[in-house]
C-alpha cells in the first residue's frame, strides 16, 4: 500500500492542535501536489522536500504524489510541515519501516541540503505531544531547552538522514534536558538609581505592590524611561502557569526564553498589528509579549487614538483576540501599563524660565490625545519635576535596592491574593469599598475629602485601590485616613491640578 499517515502539530494561539499529513503515491505521470495549502505554499514545500531528499541520498519516489494536511482548519502556512511530509514519502515508498513512525510526531523545516531547522512555536508542540504521550521528532538546535518540559520525549537530529538512522535504531536516544533552567534574570536598572524623586519612588513601590497601572508626566530628562525600566525588577517571580505562557509567547515570537517579568517598550509609530498582534499568521503582538511584565508607552499622546482605544479591552480582560482572514486566536495579555507623557507639546511647560511657548489651547489638545477611558484604568498618576543637582550627585541611598523592595512587594501581593484572590488593581466598585474595611470615622473623612475635591465615583475608587495597597505594604487590616490622604496626593497629571493641602481632611 503506497499510503502513509504522519502525526504532526499545527498552531492555534498558544496551542498546537494535532494535524495528520496523509501521503498517497499512485501510478501515473510523476507529479507532486499538496492539497489545501494554496499554490505558492504548496510549491515551496514541494521544492524544499524534494531537494532535501535528493541531497540526503534518499530516493525520490517517481509516482504521482498527493499530500493532504488534515483537518484543514488547523493547518497554518508554515514550514513546520516539511519534515512530516518527507517522513510520509519515505514510509509510503518503503524506504523507512512503518514501526519507525509509531507513537511519534514530527515537526520541522527542511533546508535544501537536508538539514533540519527549528520552528517557531515548537514549545507548544512539545507540550501537546507530551500530553498525548507521544515522542516528538524535531531539529537538534534548541532541543535541549525544549526537553525541560515535564514528561516529554524528544528525538532530535541535525538532518534528515541522521533522523532516519535514529528512528530505525532499536533503542533511540532521547534528548537530555538542560541541566538547569536559566536562573531568574533581573538585569533591570536598580531602584537606587532614582535620586531626588520621592514621589516617583513611592509610585513605583505602589505600582509594583498593587499591580496598578502608572502614568508619569514631566519634562524630558526627569527620568521617566529609567523609572519604567526599574519596575519589572520590582515584580516578584511569575507563577509557573504564567511563566509557561510567557515562554510560549516568546517562542512563537522567535525570542529566546527568559525568566521573570518582561519589559516591552514599543515605539509610538508601531502599527496596530505589531502592538495588538496580527500579521498574516495572527501571531502575538507587543502587549502579549509584555504578559506578566511591563508595557511601557513613552510619549503616550503620540500614539494614535485608535491604538490607545484598543488597549482598553486587554486592560480589562487580560487577554486579546487576534483575528485575521483565516485565523482567530486568543493570547494572554495581562501586563502592567506604564505610560509617560510630556507636560506640553514642547515639553518645557514645567520650566520656570518661561521657555515654553505653547498656548493653553495647544496644551489642552495635547493632553486630550490620551483617551479618557484609558486614563480611567490608570490608578497612579504622578507629575514629576526635575531632581535637584545635589540629589543627582549624592551617594546612592542605603536600603533602597530593587531586591529588598521586591521582598516587600511579594508580601503585599500575598496579602491581597489571600484576601480577595486578585490584585488591588483588579478590584471593582463594591469590592474595593469592602476590601478597605473603613472605620466609620475614616468613612466620614473620606466623604469630606471627596466632596472638597469634587471627585467622581470612578476616581474615588481609583484612590481607594491605591490606599488599600498602601495599607497592604505595611500589613494593616483597615485602610486609615493617612493611607487615603497619601493616595489622594497622586494627582491626575493630565488635568494639571495643582497640589492641594489635605490637612483639613486628616483625622486627629
Ligand atoms: Zn510647551
């Protein structure tokens, strides 16, 4: 029988669903067609597989060859099906015994010289094959790292001929996993590099502890970018499930595996597809690559409004659905947003020398660039001013290292998770009031402050979430008036309110 069935894996989001490559050889004029992939992809696969077989001194079957990849909806236009098709040809033409493919799956791209090349998304295939109890055969490059997946069995080879030899062996060699996973790499700037910015220091602490999104406004050079890149170093290590999602996303995006929270800073000229995910194969975008870490949007108002509006859904749900003509995939995107903007178009409005020539109207239009609903999801707004020259030249403060703060942040996060099973950032209206456990006197003081500042319910909740995090930092059960007053001191930067005195709201 000139027919063979080879198991392989497609790609759907972070999943690798099972696909079968059916190869049929029939008498007739020699021909080779791959059904269901479209002309150009089919022609490319044909050329690569043929050249690889001939270069490997294997016999090209002189038959009318039909290859069918099924089910069709799981098939991506991808080079990952080269190897399964080549294996199907070898089995159908009896150059490889049928028992060589039993209980085994195949994935990989073939070079014209018969070498095997690694594929993006191989990690998802390894996980899926391990769950199915199958052995996965793939390229040797990168295989030891993939072999760290629990319960997987991998056979890796540098080229097609070596793989055939390994498959025929009575007792094939499985890939040994790397002896140790890479240690957590926290190579972000240290917190101690921030000098003379007590408000910023506090904001970073709170952002890390409560998972709050952060908006910084200030002149160029006040250290907004430095502050944003400090934040991932303050976050505790990821939970195993989230870490695995991060690895899967990085693998799909062709990035190396890295432990710990990631930091992504896309430029404001990036396309929607690059940020949200897309391209022809519906691959993850920047917001998914920031999953479990920090997404930094510098010059927030320069981002097109359409892009900022699209951020609202992932900020709320922690995931994004990427739709393209043939595919619709869901990717996780639970990131912490850090945004930065200048006080005015020229960036000099905060200078006291009057060098800013922007009119109030220009400033208002500039600030409106950041959409209101997005602002509503940012709990912490800080207005930064230039640190004094003395502060910049002073010695590094003692005891303010990222590593030390990270420990306190981890404790504060534990308190939140054990109380409400989510971070304070994700607390909705009623839940936040309940979580604050306000005393009646504090409640009265809060009402007084809210009336004095004429704050909306939405912004009141925002301040309460921050106050709750302040209490969690010190391990207090109830939110006190002191916490509320500190939370109130984080001004809405875009509205440009001046600092007010809250002493009249303070409880004795
Ligand atoms: Zn200006």
